[in-house]
C-alpha cells in the first residue's frame, strides 16, 4: 500500500502534535514540527534565532510602514526590512518542506498543505473546544487558565495571519482540508483511530 505525505494543521491546545506523533508511529513514517527550523538553518546556513522569530508568524506590514516612515521623518536610517527577511525565511522553509516531502512523512503547520498543493498529499486539520484547549495548555505549560487562554488566542491569530498572508486560502476553513477532527469529541486516541482509517482508505485509493 502506497504511503503519502500528510500535512497536519492545528489549533493550539487541540493535541495536533500528539496526534502527529501517534500517526507517525502507526504508519512508521517521520513527522516534522519544530525540527523544520533546525533543518532549514543547517541546509541554508541561516541564523536559527531568526527562523525561530519568524516561525509561523508574519509581521504587520502596515504597522511596519508607519514605523519606518516615522524614522525617516526624524532623519533616522531605515532598519533592516524585517518584512523582506521574513518572506525570505518563509521561502527557505518552503524549500525544506518540499525536500522533506520527497519521502512519506507528516509535516505539522507552516503552510505545508499549500506549499505542497501540486502533490498528492493528505491534508488534516485538528481542532478542539476552548475549555479543553485551555486545560491542555494550562497543564502542559503550567499556566493559569487566564494566561493559557491569552496564549491560545494570540497563537491562533498569529498562525491565521501567517497562513492567510502566504496562501490563497483561509486558515481552518473546512474545504481546505480532506478531513477535520475535533479532539474534544473523540479524544487523542480516538481521533488518531479515525485518521488512521481515513489515511489507510486514501492510500488504497490513490
């Protein structure tokens, strides 16, 4: 049975990373998340700190334009154009994703579903109800529920901005993906079971 590249987008606190790990074990294929940063830095000789700073985030170009205009009005030199550097970081990350996708694997986030849109891939989105997301983040990061909620909202907004800026799609919109699972309904193992069956069926038919 053929194995495909799987892209997995997720809401913070939905357990998407846990599901990616589980599917990686079940299908005996590697999964890539934060290590994409290390691979991009090594492959292209880029500062890891810069890639971490721009990972799944996009600078607000309007605010940047206001800031640089103010500096110019005050006679100050223009700073390094962060927008251009961020776009370059995205392009190098895309190249890393394309190289990783030469073999069956699971790639988490980073617009991978869009970057690989010309290939036969499986696209998954993982979501969950807010109380469950808050509980998971609060426990895993040892945060108060209030701070966990703030982090979730901030991260979701950042990921959506990043995705919507670099693609023609809308982050989290159902028809961008082959299947969406809600871990609040099925749990992590139950969601992994459903996804395993879906992936096996897809692999058999494609």
